């Protein structure tokens, strides 16, 4: 692949990854609640979900999803319901990690790596918007006159590496700000904002429409 193509893809991928979304919010939440080390696992779950979606897009499922109203609606609803669940848990759940820290409890139990990984994986993998993004993105950077698989893996290695590093950076920023975030008068508002944001992302996902010719 040409260097110019790789640089252009890297620029577009960076803008996409840096833009706010459910995965970004999840990394900020985990970074503030459990520390940067927890996001090592959730960021890995996120890029695993991204790899699954990009593979499906590469294999043509993105086009199928865009052409099938029923399949698109089912995937969209599942993704939205999962975001609603995370948001409601943040809004109405008891004893959140930030509340525990604000109450000066001795320690906050960090979730198992499998739970951190699974939550992030589902957040990424149930987002049909991302599948549409990869379906629309790949044709602009893949040369059909050359072997397709090496090009795909090269582009995805760039996207996944950038995504992993950015999520760790967000987590580090959140972890550094945790001393401010755990102040009692901030905690309830933070939980409300985070919960509402997840529910808003779910509502936005429900409003997503298929691209039609």
C-alpha cells in the first residue's frame, strides 16, 4: 500500500476514534472508577469488537445489513438496549465506585478482567453505525487490483492500535482527575451525566436509518 494512502487512512481513523461515543465514555468511566489498568482490558475488548465489525464489513455483511430492513432494525435495537442498560445502571445503581470513593471506603473492588473486556466488547460489537462506517470506509483505501487480505489487516492494525492508545489516554486523564471527581457534590452529577449520555447514545442509535440508494 502507498504511504499516502496509509497517512490518509490514519488521519480519518484518528478523527473517528477521538470523537465522543459510547466506547470513549466507557473508558472515561472505567478510568475514573477503577484506574488506568482496568482500561487495559476494556480497551482490548473494544478493539476486539471493532475487529469483528470490520471483518464483517470486509466480508460484505455491512452491505447486507444496509439492504435488509429487518436485520438492520434487530441489530440496532439490540445495541440500543445494551446502551440503555449501561445508562440505567449508572443512573439508578447503588454503591457506584465513585460513590464508594466519595464515602472514603477503604478500597473499591475492581471488576474481573473478563467483565471489563466483555462490557467493552458488547458496546463496540452491537453498534451497527460502526459497521456502516467500515463498510463505507474500506472501498476508498483498498486497491482491488492487489491482494485484499493484507491491505485489510494493515488498515485494521492501524485503526486498532490508534483506538487502544486513545482509550488508554482517556483513562489516564480520567484517573488523574479522580481526586476532583470523587468529591461528594460531584459524584451524583457525574453519575447522572454519564448515565444520561449512555441513554442518549442509545436513543441516537435507535434513530439511525439505513442508507438507501
